[in-house]
């Protein structure tokens, strides 16, 4: 195992605007600074007011890998506590090692920040399936940062059934109007794990809290953004970059799906192309020796009317689970959101209480 270990030194901008070196151990099975996590960190730095979501706050990082983002965030913004969480137990071991590598000086003595604390006071790493550790320990969070993998493997047969049953609708609306299948559609597009993280986050984050996630854009920007919008979030795109697609990536399943539906996945020619191309075109371009990329976006998300939305979702989960998968709290006009959400909460509470229907049936 020792020959597979690798120590790297990364240059990070610290809170004092000086270059801060982070020493990181890497092993093959643990995510370190790669395109996805680097883009997430860059997106965080593009937030208009990062101090408001990190400084002296309680933060969870999902998919912490070798811990470098948790450590870099702490170095720069001094949150009161950062919980780095990952389901991979090897990642947690490496993250703890990296924490000590950066918390102690060459003589093994603790390095104190301007508040008289060390990284060891501010950062912890725990094995956790998404936010289970925070839920289990009743930890209330101010911010959640997520770097969660996406596995894009749609089933052409299953998805074609959805399309066939919704032939009268534009595909952009199918995702919104496919009822209880909407959760299934998210899974097909590789967004299921992110969706679960968002819903778990809603249960442990403070009403004014912020979630930041990076999302690969191959399913299409509209599909990705709907994941957050339909759950009642306002979103801001902090950053978008292009990630080169590995030449040996098999996207034939995406091509097959496109044959049976009007939906088109989003790829780009090279790293600078600005016009999306379909999976079919991308595959042909790759076979001819070309290189394709896909967009990777970083979104900042805040719940509108958090108390009302959380109450609504709690009612649906407890008594109307199938309806919770078809919930859509996205609004073209923000001015109507308050009235509509308030009514939905009242209606859900009324139905949940099993009260007799006060409405009179129409006269025959």
C-alpha cells in the first residue's frame, strides 16, 4: 500500500490573502483535488458573500474525499466547525491524516489561527451516508457543501415508457409533470443521490442556511436546475466550467435514449465550444478522433419560505410519500410564490388531519 501513497503540496489562497501550502496525502481509491472538487472550491470563492455562510458557522461537506476542501475552507474563513463526511471509510482515514499534516508544524506543534484555535479544533471527519452523522447527532447546520458523484445510466426502455405516456407534452415539461415518476427520472439522469442530499439537508439546515452543490450538466441545464427549483429553492449559478470527457467513456446508452425521446443530452466540442451537441453527435465526433466536454456548474441554493416548505415536505413524507416525489415548488413569478406555498401547506395539513371535506359537490 505504501508505494501507492502520494504526498502533494497544493497552493491555496488563505484568509490573509497569502499563499498557503496544503500538504495532502493521496491514494487511488480516495478523491482528491480533481476537476469536480476544484470547480466546487472555485465556485465557493465566487460566492458574493462567503463570509456570511462560513465564518463562525457550522458547516458540513458531503463527499469530502481526502479532506482538502474542508481544510481549505477552514483555513480561509474560520468556521466554528466543519464536518467532513464521506461514505468511504478509507477517505476518512486519509482525511484525518491530512488534517494533522496541516494542523501541526514541522516540530509537531499545533499551528494557531488569529482566534487562538487550530484546525483540530475546527474540523472533524466522519464516515457517513450523506448527512446521516448530522441527523443522528442532532447537529444543526448553517451551510452544506456537496461534491457528490453522478452516475448517468438511463434505461432507454423505462424512459421511453415515460415519453410514450406524455407524448402531448414538451420534454421540458415532462420532467415537471410526470407526477410520481419525477423522482425516478432524477435517478435515471444520475441526480438521485444529489436529490437525496438536498432533501436530507433541508431537515438539518437552519432556515436561513445555504447549500452549495456542483452538478454535471450532461442531462441538460434545465433538468439539473429543476432538481433544486421544484423543492422550493432559489438558486444562483456561482461558476460553470467544462470537463473533458474521457475518450473511453461509453455514452451509447445516452444515444439509445435519444432515439426514443425528444430529449437531447448536452455535450460540447472541445473545451471552448459554447453550443451544446447531443449524445449522438458527441459519439460520432469522438469516433472521428475529436474530444468532447460537458458543463460542470456550481449552484448556491436557499429555500424560499423555509418553515412553510419544510412543513409541507414533512407532511407529504409522513402521509403522502408518492406525492412528495411529484412535488413542484418552482414558480415563474416569484410574487405568487408566497400565496401558493401558504395554500399548499394549508391544504396538506387539512388532508393530513383527515377532516371532512367542507366543499359541497356540484348540484346535478
